[in-house]
C-alpha cells in the first residue's frame, strides 16, 4: 500500500525559533510539575506497592494514545493535535488542586483521575510535538535542532525547583497547581498564535479562532480514533482472513482501514534497524524504569526526603543537562546515533553507582552522593535526547507522527511494569536494603544495554530527501 506523501509547508522553518520559546514556557511548567507530583501523590497513597501500581496505570494511559492515536496528526495536522494535548493538561492540574480541599470526600479519586488525564495528554501531544520539531528543521541539522529546543526547556526547568526549595516550608504543594493552571493556559495561547502547521493539510484554516475550535474538536477526534484503532487492531486478524477468502468482494472503508494499519505494522518491522531499535528501547526502558519510575516518591517513603530535597535534585539535573547540551547543539549532528546513545549510558551509569554507594555510607553524606548521581543523569539526558529523537522521527517521513507514536509506545512497554515491580520490591526490602535492590538489578543489566547501544545500526533511517 502506498501512503500519501507528506507535503511540507514552505513557512515551517520559522517554527524552530518559536519552538524555542514554547520549550521555555513548557520547561517552566514542567520544573514545578516534576518536583511536586510524586511527593503530592505520596500524601494520598500510603503503600509503596499501591503507589507503583498507580504510576503503572499512568504509564499505560500515556502509552495507549501514543500507540493507537498518533495517526490523527498525520491526517489533521501536527499543530492541531499538539494543541489538543496541551489543553488537556489544564483540567488535570485543576483536579490536583481540588484534591487538597478538606471538604472533598474522596480526594484520591481526583488525584488518580488527574494523573490519568495528564498522562493521556502527554501521549496525545508528544508524537505531534516531536514531529513538528523534526519537520520544521533541516534534515542535516535535525539532531542539533532537538538539542537547541531542549536546552531551552532545561534552562527554565530550573526555576520551579529553585522557588520550591526557597518556599518549601511556607507554601503548600497544592498551591503550585494553581500556578500551573495559568502557566499551561499561557503555553496553549502562545502556541495557538505563534506556531505554523508544518504540513500542507486540506481544509486547514489560518484563522486563530477556527484553529482553537478545531483543536478542541481534535480532542474528540483523538478519543474517537483511539477507540476505533483499538477495535481495528483487535479485529485485524478476522477482517484480513475474511477479505482473503472473499477476493471478489469490493473492499469497504473499514476493511481498507484495517489493512492500512496492518501494512503499517508490516512495513515498520521489515526494516532490521527498526526491529533492533524497538528491542533496544524496550530493554532500556525496563533497566532505567526499575530505578527511576517511582524514585521521587520512593525517597520520601524510605529516606524521608520532601519536595525541598527533590527540588535540589532537579536543579542539579538541569544544570548538568544544560552544561552538556550547550556543546551538543554544535557537535551532535557530527556524531553517530549509536555514539550518542553509548555516551548517554556511560554518563547515566553514575546515577546507578552513586545510589548504590549511598546505601553504604553515613546518612549525613547520603544526599550529596545522590546529587552526584543526578549530575550524571543530566549529562545522560543531554546525549540521549538528540540521539533518540532524531532516530524515531526519521523512520518514515510520510507517516512520521504515527510511526513515532507506535515505536515510542512499544518501547514504553518496557517501562510499564517497572512501577509495580519497584514498588513491590521496595515495600518488601526497605527496612533492610532501602532503595538498593532496584538499583542492583539495573546495574547488573546495564552492561548488556551498553553493548546493544554500541552495536546500534546506524543506517536505519529513511534516506529520502524530505526538504
């Protein structure tokens, strides 16, 4: 089956400069969100294993939209879907804020619902956003473009942790969610008026009011496509068998749609590089998820750390990421993708090592040792982002968001069970081992991942000229 060729709009390149400011605002909001979310959830959830289960449910709520609904942005445009996903964040933070009221009888319901909604919003918007950045940049500068916009993200992501660190004993966590309502509303409005649609989309309007209504309608389209795709994937074997036995029948739209989804899977897995990439990403997500999935909540359970400690960790992470991102904006296009992945793993291994060493040293030095690990994790992110994003957005330029969502969703299956596993392990071993056991498992699997990263095929990209 031949898919419609994606036509890029000539004015799309202006998006990179504007996405820089989008990521500045996004980083500001995420800086607060990343610090306060898990400690806030811990206040409502007493058990580590239940906490891990809730985070696993959130991961599932993010994976399924990425896996099944990313095709929408290939059809109705990146900007429209990205705006729809961004808009969904606003009701989620409202639910988080409302959960703090004493008059609410079941605050845990509001918290979990908010977590599911914000996870779905990330699942809907992430493929569209990454595709928007990829298509707005020149192909030979794609890795550096991802480095530049993510540098903006981590610069402003430091502001939230600094403010939380200063006012940790004076401002309740729930108050920050009110600020996030305004921040995400500002982000939505800025994106609405500044971003250009990178694709030539039939029926697309340049009128901002119409774009707003189209984006709100896109939320309904996303959910419809989500349910439709889920049913199609479940019915795929039966429809295909029936169509093969009825060769003389005229195919209806539903059968054609099912076969299109089938051909997408088939075409993706024809490329050995894609098979290798998916296998590697699933393994990577499992190795890192065991230690990272519920880390911010686990340190509150085990070490008694609060949002002030987590804020300092995030500040160190962001500073380290920025320090390494600055040179990588220049040299990342000159490095092979497997080199970027390998360097990411080598620097990130410091996070495992320091958390393991921290278990055996005096408690008064523990926090400082952990901070060294977070510095290594920041360097790891700086190498990882241009490598992985340039890989997963180049598999097929004509169906970029759909394939990105599918590949990223599949790789996230490795992350999915880690919340439950880590929560169960920590709950059973924390009295004697603290957080040690998940890190020991991760570090034992780490050499295998490093070898896989170094052998990562470098010719997996679609080399067709798309500029």
